[in-house]
């Protein structure tokens, strides 16, 4: 027998005031009451809704409702299909005390009808009022005595009565609400009221909240989690991995009906997982539900507003009015939000549509108002631009295919630099990729040029810049923002062309233009100046103007702006690291590069990001320390630039690091080939040319041509300190000691020379002294070289020195200085150098704490961060802190490198 049939059957039986054994079947009186209108009570309104076989009991919500019994009022508030009714019915069915259930209907707006049904619900579920509470006889009103008597009787009960009013949003009369509040207040602990509703009830909820007498279960809590979605889908016979369920939850916002309807449709699909991932919301049962339950129940004007705002990710009343050309959006949106009509409030008068509802409305818009969508995007773009919401302005301008407008907004806002900052670069590039030749404004040319230059397409980028410059010259007055954007792109073009003169002119032009622009606009985009200084510094570095380059790059590295300038700051620091390396400071260069890693992670930059110069510097430093495996790994990790890439400094840095590694491995001819940066540049880089000469000279010397080796070095001067000392080492090895000493004497540095210079210079002078028979001077110079090299772990200069140094290092005083970090790597006396032999450990100056050693040992066992945390009984964040410290102490930035370095240092 069905629950409904049992209700009617029990109506004909004797009255039984006892609590029913089956909570889904209410006890009914012997005499069937009628409501004040004379109509028989609709007994189905007292029945608990049946839960389907696919219903998922969510214990966290049941527990919340159990805890809610400590407060007199519980509010279960959510949108249509949020699972409010089934949740509450499932909870009510599990209660041991009377739970009176009443499904409210529109007719209950009349007080007499409502209270008649409430009394009948109490009676049907075993909590009847006494005969002193006379049922109302007038449908339009109730006697205050009835309410007072009912409240008093409830207050006298030992065990509270639970009254559930489902579909309470149908009750919209203030009179009934005030009466209900009166009874709830005076019933005290004798009544626990549960309101299940789509809308905010008229009760003064703020007073209940302030008094701690209200428990709320709202949309956020009703939403399914990914784990609950997996369980729900399993009840429908579907198996979905947690990540796929998470994507479905994101799309539906955990909406119960959306998940159930999607699951039912997926069961009919040949590939349920693919269906749940890609189903078209507008062609599904979800669309039927939302259109019937939400859209079609709204007035025509409200439907029109919803359709129009569906093109927006978020909206406020003024923006909605701009799309509807009306002025009533504020009241309409507030009402829709209160009614849980899938319009979500974001705060500060901003709203958004539920994602699925938005998809369906957009499809419906195209059917009902074909051709209107681009115009709506255009109106939105213009409104958003006036309010300075740039990302949304660009998105809607692009959606309207108004490319001149979108490009103009980007340029006028001085935001063109965002195409190069790594954070929004990909999004902006994709957004403007459909822009066709119909866009002919100077701004469009600038955006096209920026895209070309970001792909290192210098020739096409320069052509676009010339076109933009011609258009800007025709405009009157010439817009300063566009001209400043042009200067930035000219500086980038100068960097890629290796033309410092053009970069200097672009920087001077930018300085003048900044005076014409408002300070707040410049402050909003600090990345523009950071990028310009980085390009200028790179061009100066290529040309060998080291001190001028350092000044520009240091200013760029100190730029404000947080995440917006993170990439140019990283790029400038890596260029400064290359400068340090070229000036003979490998340790300082390494520290600069490693310092960029945590900041880039904090800024959320993608990996890899930037030019990659930092990795190349680390590889070159690793070669100097004779860590050849690490050097090769770093070169392998650095992405090979695509064919046609034009960045001279990056190309020269790659050529330098690769050629050095090949040379120490005995592949001199391959090193010569690798040393050519293979990029066309406006000026010759003295340091890049100097290194090319060094590798060519070393190849001649290795092949037994000392005269040719010396001839190649004629162009190397003291202006390039590291090149000069390496050239001097080749000269002395070729038997030209006087030329070597002369080259050393010509070295000029702006400050104290770095250890890579002093160590090699001392060894060259020592070799010359040794050849001249002055062993004491040679010994003193080697001693000084060992002291300078030890702290930087520079082993390569000694390995390159040749056989003459071995007898000196064998003396007790020098052996003690070299022991443990250098001498195990030297060939035995009379033996031949083997460049490919494993690297012995350098001097161990790394001190790890006990806990850091524990973490390092587990890294070597390939344990994840979470596994290390669990094994050591510490938090994941604690492990991450130890990892950062380990990386810093070992001068690495990856866990694999940390393990390799620790093994080299015999820490493992």
C-alpha cells in the first residue's frame, strides 16, 4: 500500500495519538476534518516526500540538521533542485520524536487555511493540540486566542515538536508570517520550526541570528562535493574518477538536480565520462528543468534582462541597464537573488549567473533574439571601458569583433606590456589572435607588432612598427599612450636586433613621453618601464657596455609592482647574473639566478618563464666547477629556442655554456661550431666575439697549431676580463709567456676583479714564473689561486693548467690547501688528463641540520613531499620550508639536483 493510500485508509480508522512506528505514515484523526472553506484536507500535503533509489544520504548535512535542534528555527534555503526537500525529509524520517510535515501551497496565504493545515499536520503526526485550540472556521483570518493557546500548549510540552514547512517560499503574506513568529516565540523550547524555502522568508532573521537562535543550511552547504558527486554517480551506475567529478562539480556548482539530470542522461550515452565532460547544457534535460522552473516563471521584462546579461561573466545593475536600455535592473536583480533564481550575489552590487544557467540562457538568446549578441558585447565593452575594467573590456570588445576598439583600449591603458609579462600573455595573445586585416588603427598595428616580437619575428614586427608610426604621425593630436607603447616595442626590437643605439633612442623618447601622461596611469602599469629598462640593459650588455647595462638592469630589478613586474625583474636579474659571470664572479652569478626562483613561484609565473639566460649561467658556472653532469642537465632543461629566434644575448649565452662544456670534454672542434650564436646583429658583441676567438684558439692549440692559436687571439683585449685571462692561459700554453703577461696587464675592471679572473691570472703568471725557473714565485701565485678558488669551488682552471702544476700541488703546503676538493680530480703525475672522468667532491662547506638531512634522505628514496611529511610526522608546509633551505645551501632549485649535489658532497 502506498503512503498516500495509507493516509486515506487511516482517516477512516480510530484516532491513535501514539507516535507512528513508520515515520513516513502520519496518524490521522477518526473524523476527517475539513479546512475552513469546507474542502477536505489534502492528506498528501502531510506526507514525507519519498526518496528515490538514487538518493544519496549526506551525513554531514544530516548531522547539521541534528545539531540545529538546539535552536528554535532552522532555515534550509536553496535554489530549485538544490536537494532541500529530500534532505529534510530524509532527516525527518530518522527522528524518534514527532515531526509534523506540511507542504505549503499558494492557498495558504489566507491565515485560516494555513493554521487549519498546521493544526492538522500536528494532529496527523502524533502531536495534536487539545480541544481548547479550536480550528479556525474563517479562511481569511484566525482568532488571536487560537494562536496564544497553541503557543502555550507547545511551551508546556516536555518534548518539543518539530514542524517542517516545505515550499515555504509560497507563503508571501505578512499577516501569516507575523502570526507564525508569534507562535514560535511564545512556544519557547516546545517548538522547533524548520523552513524549507527557495527565497528569504519575511521573518526577522537578523534578530534570530543575533540571539543565536537560528541555524542556516544554504546553497554553499547544499552543494555536492567532488567525493559526494562520485558517490551519487555510482548510485546511477556510473564510475567517474575524482578529477572528472571535480570538473563536473565546478560546472554545476554542485547543484543536486544538475548532477542527477546529467547522470541520467549520461547513462544513455555510449561514453558516459565523455558526455559528462562535454555535454551541451542547452540541449539537455538540465535546460528543460531550468527553463521551466526558473526562466518561464519570470515576467517578460525579467526574462529579457536574464537573456541579455547572459553574455556577461559578472554584472551590476548599471551594466545590466546598459544592455537592456532600461533603468529597473537593481530591483530585478535583488529580487532574483532573494528568490534563489540562479543569480548569485558577489558583493558590492555585483552578480553572476550560475554557469549552467548562463550557458542555457545564451543559447536561448540566440534563438529568441538572433543577431543581438554582438551588439550586447559592444555595449558591455563600452560601459566597462568607461569604468576602467580593462580585462572585461577587451574580452567583450573581442567578442563583438570590434578589434580597433579592443586594441585601442589596451594601448590607451598602457597595458600593452602585459603581452610580455607571463601572467596574462597567453590569454591576451589568444584573445587577439582572430584579429584580421579589417582592423587598421595604429593601436591594432601596435598589438600585431607586439605579437610578432613576442615570437621573435623581428622583420615582421619592424614592418608593423613602421606602419603604426606612420599612422600615429597622421593623427592629431598624437596620443602619448600609443607613442609610449611604440617606444617600448622599439626597445624590444632593438634588443632583438642587437642595436644599442636604437634602444637608447627608444628609452630617451619614452622618458619624454612619460611627462605627458597622468601619474596614476603610469603607476597602474609599472611593468612598462620595467620591460623597457630590461630591453635597454640587454642591448647595452650585448654591445659590451657593462656598467651602463648594469645601471639599467639594476633599475629594472628594483621595479615596484609585485606580480606585474615579476617577469621583467627575473629577466633583468638573470642578465645581471650573466654580467657577474662575464666579470669573473660565478658564485655571485649563481646566487642571483637562484634568488629569482622563489619570487617567480610566488608571482605564479609559468615554468619555464623568461629568456632562460639564468639556466645557461648556472650551466657555465657548473663547468667552471667541473660539475659536468649538472651542466649538461641544465642545458638539457633549457628549452631550445625555435628556429628564427632573435635574441642575441640569449643565443650568445647558450653558445658560451654549450661550447665550454664541449671543450672541457675534449671536443674542441664541436666547441668551435657551438660557439657561434648564429644570430644577425646590428653591432658585434665584443664579449661574444671574444669567446668565439677563445674556442677557435683552443681548437688550434689542441690540434698542434700554436701560431694559429695565438693569431686568433689578437682581437681579445683587457676590456673583457674573463676572456682576457683565458686568452692569456692559451698564450702561455702556446709558449708565448710575454704576450700572456702583457694581456694580463691590460685587464681593466670597474671594481675588484672576480675570482674567475684572479685565479686564472695567478695561474698564468705562475706558469710563466715556473717556465722561467722561479719556483718560489710560482708557488706563491698557486697558493693565492687556491685560496681564491676554494671558496668559489673553481676547479676547472687547475684542471686546464696542465702538467706543470702537479709537482707544486704535491708539496705539503699546497696539498693541504687542495686536499678534499681539488686534488682528487687532478691526473696522477705522469698520467693523461681524462675530461670525462667522474667529478670528485669539492670542498664541503655545506652544513645541514639533522631534520634537513632526514628530508634529504627521503628525497633520495623518491618520496613525495606528502610522503616525507607523513613519514616524519610533520606538516607538508614544514617539509617545504626544509626543502627551500636545502636548495639554498646546495645552490640548486630542483629536488633531483639536490640529491645529485648531496651525493657529490658525500652528504648521502
